[in-house]
C-alpha cells in the first residue's frame, strides 16, 4: 500500500474545508472521493440532495453486502486551514477534521482497492453527521436496511473499535416571563431568569449516574439590561444514556416540565436524536475483526464503549450488525491539537479490506 499516496489524499481532503452542510466544500470533497472510488468500484457515485446538503453514495447491486459508512463534514468553520493548515510532523498528520473523520475516509477507499472484490460493497459519505444527521438519517437507514453488515470508519479510541455508544437527545427550553423596571416595580414582572434557574435544577436531577445517564444543561441566556426584569430566557440540554428506556424516561420528563413561578410559561422542543448502539449489534463483527487482525499480523484489536454518538447508532438500532471506530489511530476530535498517526492509515485499510473479504458472500 502506497503510504505517500495515502498522505497526499489525506492532505487534499483536509485542505478542502467542509463544515456541516456547506455545499461547496462538501462538493469539493466529493470530487476527490469520486476520483478515488469510481475506478475501484467500477460504478459512478450518486449525489443525494439532502435539502442543500449533498451526500455521496455508491450503491452495490442486489441485496445484502457490506456498507462502508462515514461523514466528511467537520465541526470547523471556513477559514480554519488559513491558520491551522494540514501538516506532518514526527509521523503524525495535523489539521481540522484530520482525525474526525477524514483519515477514516482515506482508509476506506484504500481498503476498497485492497480487498479481493468490492462489487458487493456500498459506500455512503454524509455531510451533516456533526449536527445530528438531520438530512441524512433517512438515507442512512434506507441504505443500511439492505446490508448484511455496516462498517463505520469513525476514529478509533486509541486503536480500540467502538462496540457500544450512548444514545443522545437534545432539548431547547424557552421561558417567557414579563418585563418590569427592576428598581421601580420589580414585583410587577415575572422573572424568566429565576424560572430558568429553577428549571436547571429540575433538569439536572433527571440524571441517573448509576445507569450512566447524564442530563447536562449546556447553554443559557436571559435578560436584556441590568435594570430590567428578564422577560425571556433560553436553556439547552444534552442527554446521553446507554439504554433507550432511559432516553425515553428523560424525554417524557423533559416534555412535562412546568413553571414554578406564577405567570411564567415554559416551552420545550426536542426529542431523542440517536438511540444507543448496544453491544449486541457489534458482537459478531467484533469477533470477526479480531480474527482478521490476527490473521493479518496486525495489533490485537480491543473494544471500548464510549459516550459519544455516531451514525452507527442508527444502523445498530435497525438490527443490522454494525462495527464502529474502524478509523485510524489518533486523538483530539473536535480539538485544535487533532492528529492522526499516518502509519495507521494503511493498517486500518488492511483491516477493513480483510473484513470485507471475510464478510463477502460466497
């Protein structure tokens, strides 16, 4: 496997900035991936319009087969590469999105060139995973439902694949009060900020540490001027859980929030975004991957459960065997020190190619 070529591809993909939903940047990345994928797969890619967010898809003919799943959008705004461009230092590549998850995409296309026959492989690269996959979820579920297995090239966790992920929910709590002069007649107001403070306490107590359920107030806003009773307040809440029943419990309680201050109005928007990826979804594929790694002389393959969610949560919830975290080694997802170990690109490509071969139908 040509290590120089892999590095050149990674440099090109990282340099093509692609914030979630940014049409021009995503199309630029698509052009690169089409040039890598179409000669190997022997078929043209399909661009699926997600309401202004394009998603890149190669469908395998017939039923079954393996789906390689990933996303090319990043959390980094346009212009990030101007002050933090792609660079290589001591065997590591740095740059926005290099670890999450452009290195995984480079490894995926290298795996397609390395496996015996990619004819039964579908490839889906989405453009809005980092914002919850609002336009790609239906497409992911439609393509995955026809597959025998889904391999997700999200970053590894220090080399370990991800066999379980928490599910997640996101909520906005809007509070309406009544403004009044804070010095002359505060008693005539309904203080939305005080109501927000009460709701933060209520929301936080929905967590269940024993079950690993977290309910985290993350953003709060209220008020206009120092001498005005706040008429409006806003709160955002992040929920994570290992069990769907826990997400459903918190969802019901969130939508039942009621004001504690007379005259205040509380409105809640949001719902369950991603169900958990349960270990049962990955068990068989993980065993196969461990055997493939051993047969190829690759390092032992460990597994890990993580709190973050990915599109693997959707495919696992369909009952389709799913293995996540097959991307290269590195660190710093969503952080400025983000890096990937260049040598691991070829290693992960070999592992994924071996998995494709092992899962191929006779």
